[in-house]
């Protein structure tokens, strides 16, 4: 059950059952942040400094026709994924 007051709950109320969020990995999180910023696209970095962000970010649904897209580096373990053991070792 989804809380109707949550972001996902509001999504379902507006769009019905559909893809709400997806995630990808990139070796170039800073480059993605720079390109998003240059285009004026809304995004939220994982850390406090968007220009120096290395771990990941979320691209706001307004920039992607309603889809929330998460981006992280491949060497960042996702504890909530259930398989943090699959993280690529940092070199």
C-alpha cells in the first residue's frame, strides 16, 4: 500500500500504475551533473555540493516527463537494493 501523501502516492493518483522511478550507474556523475546544470534541468545531488558531487544524484521528474531517475557511481553500494555485495570495487 502506498501512502497517498507521499511522492509515490501522488504519482499513482495522477498517473495510475506505471513506472515511477528507475536507477542507473555511471562513471561520470560529475559530467552528468554539469550537463544537467547547463541545461537548467532540476536535479538533487546526494551531497551538499552539486558541483563536486561524485556519488550520485536524482533527476527531477519535471526534466524527464514525470519519471524520477536516480544516477550513482558503480562503486557505490546500494544497501536498499538487497545486493550491496554486487558493487564494483573502486580502483
